[in-house]
C-alpha cells in the first residue's frame, strides 16, 4: 500500500521526511526544535498562531500524509509562554516548553500589523470542550475523498479500499463484514460526488510546492535564529543571492 510505504519513510526519516529534504522546504526548514529557547516568548504576541509537527508520532504522520503538508498541529498563543490547542481529549492549555525536546518541530508565526492583533482575548473558555464527532468525521472525509480536489490522489482511494478489504476479510467470520462493505460503497459514492461537484467546492488548498498551507500576507513566520547561522542555510542564501545577480 502507498500509505504503508510512506509510513516507512516517516518512521526511518527517509525521502521527504529526512532532514536534508526538509531543509529545501519553507518554513519547516527554519522550525524551532531541541532545547527550549525562552526568547520565543518575547517574539510572540497574544493571538499569534503556532504550528507543530512531530517526527515520530503516527497521528502526526497521518495528518501530514493526507494534507500533503509539513504540519500536523496548531495552537494559539495566549501570553506568558502558553498556548491553547486541541488534543484527542479536547482543548488544552500548555506551556510552549512542553513541545521542546519531545520530537516536535515548532513553527511560530506573527501578524505583521500590530493593529490586527486581538486585544484582551480570553481563550480559557474553550479549554476542556470536547470535539464534535460529526466535525471530526467530516473533516477527515474531506481529505480522504480529495477535497479540495487539488489534493486528490488515486493512492487515497487505493489505500482506503485495501484497508476496507482487509477489515472485511478479517471480520468476515464474526459477521461484521456487512458494515465495512457498506462503508466502502459509501466511500466510493462520496468520491464520485466530490468529483462531480469539484468546481463548487471552495475550500482553500495547500501549496504542494512548499509543503505547507498558504499563509495570509499579514502573517510572518518567525525563523529559528540558530538555524539561520548554520552552514547549510548560509550556503543556501549565497546560492539564492548568486542566482538573483
């Protein structure tokens, strides 16, 4: 299965998941990782968005695989080094330090215009609110059927049908195969429906060339200063300058 091959690449840090390849993609190439740097708290303001990616977590990989991006998680900075973000159990408030030295790659962003910054926003009211199962299912289906269509890959359909076939064959003797056959039929119906109405689905698409969601013009990525001083980045900048001349 294509999904299994991609998971092997992720597990062993090969191909697009390797450090060498990530250095070619922005802004994952300047992500913050390793030891926590407190200076990050001085660079972020309330309301700024912080993106995350995990090098070993399989859920993080699954999000990256279906969304074709380098990120798998997002949080909102609320000041004092804390962010509000979603977990499997609902919304949480955690310190940024929680995500360092844990295999995460942190990509902080900031609004260019200070006037656009939210004022005195209280995000604590969202802490502990569980996910809506309906929303989770719909969002997941958006990706698995190729919505937006720009992300569509035949490998999605192949992977899903193989998974349904395996589950159906495994549970056949327990008389649970009928639900899975029904799900397979529903899945093919949704794929066909998405194709027929592909021009009417107006959900912002990712930029597959960058491996990241298209950010609004008002948003700046805060680069890791330590990485900007590494030889590979300086060499990259020299090449870019040479090509510009």
